[in-house]
């Protein structure tokens, strides 16, 4: 009985660590954050006073191989003319990089830091595998992501090879 209890506790220990956070590959490549940012949308409102531009309606943002889509994206410009500091996407966001795709309620892309923080019901799909969490922070410099907040993973098993 004690041996079975010890085995159960040993098996449960890694699960609690995974529930707190997990690091995964994202996009299979690094992202050049100095590449041009292309934005298309149905509407644009520019606010010269605070240095922002609000894109609404079918917003699609591309930078290198990365694509981000959302109903609403606020572009915040830095002090240097024409320099984008960050993008704030809301209303249901999809981020695609390589073969990986992530969905969330919100995404904040800090271009200088090279990070995208996605929050609210995050779903990451990598082929047949899926991961969910409350927050995912993507590091575009090294192509990894950190997931936290009740992480759940569904890993598809490969069929066993038949023995000849």
C-alpha cells in the first residue's frame, strides 16, 4: 500500500509543475524583429497627440514569416519617427509562425523586446498536438514560448510500428 501511494505521488509531482508553466518551441524559427511590419485593415484612425494608430476590422499584420490577425490593433509609435514600439491586438487574436498557430483574447507585441504576450484562453496548436493556458509569452529571438496559468496539453500518440 505504501509503495503504491509513493508511486502515485511520484507520478503526480511532474503534473503539478506542468500545471504551473511549460516551455515549448514556437514557430520553429527565430523572428527578425527589425523586418518591416505590414498592416492591412478595413479602417484606420491616427492620433497624432499620443502617437498611436488604431486599425479596426479584419486586421492582418505581417512581419517576416509571422502573421497576426485580430478585429482591433492599436499601434503605439516610439519617440523616433516611424518607429513602432508595440502592437496591442484585442477582440480574439490569431498568431501564426511557421507551422504553429496560437489563439487568445489579447496579444501584446513588444517589438524592441522581441516578445509577444498572449492572454485569455490561449490555445496553441502544433500539428496534431494542442496546449492551452491563460498566458503564453513568445520569445521571437529564440523561437520559444512559455505557457502559464493552468496549462493543459493534449499529445497525440503515434501508432506503433508493426513487428515483422
